[in-house]
């Protein structure tokens, strides 16, 4: 639930989603769900356009299971807050 | 269930979508049904094969896709499709082109494996039949 809430706080920001097949998609985070499936709007395939099937797509839904990384703008992330939240979550899980 | 910020596939129902599968296939069809596993039912589906900047379409009709095989699905945007610079060729031609491309890739693999073998190393292919995307 932690990262679900974390991503919800980043809705509206520009992110780059890197998939396990090395495809990188730059777009605005529109929504996220409990499986960390991601919906992006106004996408742009950042690497080589060797993925021609993406040329006619403006908004997309990415299945959480195929995501390798989500690159975030550094100034949007409060790492202290994240650390505290993670610590609290780990603590509550242990009990 | 209209909760803002929650990624719903409900919003994509009855829309023309591009579905990219883990085996590398691209399907374009109208989304009719979904479930919690992101299993999909596509209507009036075509399988689009891309080779270079050319593509060919094969009619597939109604398709049920098991959710685990989906990489991503995108909304078909007519504007972007028109300016994409791709052009359509016949099914036979695209299948020929695809076969050629696959043969070239296999040849490359063979060369790479031979190269490694000569240096006493083995080449393990990074991808399996499931992850051709």
C-alpha cells in the first residue's frame, strides 16, 4: 500500500517508465492502482523509435508486472518522508 | 466506481486499443470486457506485424487475452496514426519481410555464439519464447 500511496501523490507529474524489455516511456502520470499498473497520458517513447507500434498511441495503460523502473523528478520526492513511512510500514508489518 | 487517481480499465471499454503482448505481437481492437486480472476481450481485432517502417494486418475477429501476457495497452489515436510515417503492405509481403528479419537475427545469434565459443565462453540467450517483447 505504501508505494501505491506514494505514486498517488505523484499524479500529474512527468515520469519515465522503463519496462523490462528496455522500452522507456515518458509521460504524465495519470493514475495508478493497487497492482502498481500505471496509466500515462501524452506519452513519448524516449529511446529509439524502434517500437513502431507506439507511434499511434497518446495515452497508455502499463501493466505493473512489466515495469522495471519508474524514473521520478528528484525535486518531487521527499526522501525523508519516504524513509519514515517505510520504517513505519516495516514496523507495523512485523507486529 | 469513479475514484480519481485509480488506474481503471473501465475507462478504456468500447475504445479502439493497441495491445502489446509479451510474445512481441501487436493487436488492435475494441475492448469489450475486462476483469481484475486485466484479462481482455477484444472485438474486431487485427494483428499488426511491423517490419521496419512497413506493416501488414491480419484479421483475427474476437480474441480473449490472458492478462499476464499483456505488456501495455494504448489508446488508438487517429491523428498520430496518420502522421506516423508507416505504410501498409499486403499480408504475404509482410510475412516474407518478417521471416527475413527473423533469419537475420538468428544468423546474428549464431555468429555471436561462435564468437564466444572461440573465446571459451557460452552465450546464453537473454530472452525466452515468452518475452519476445
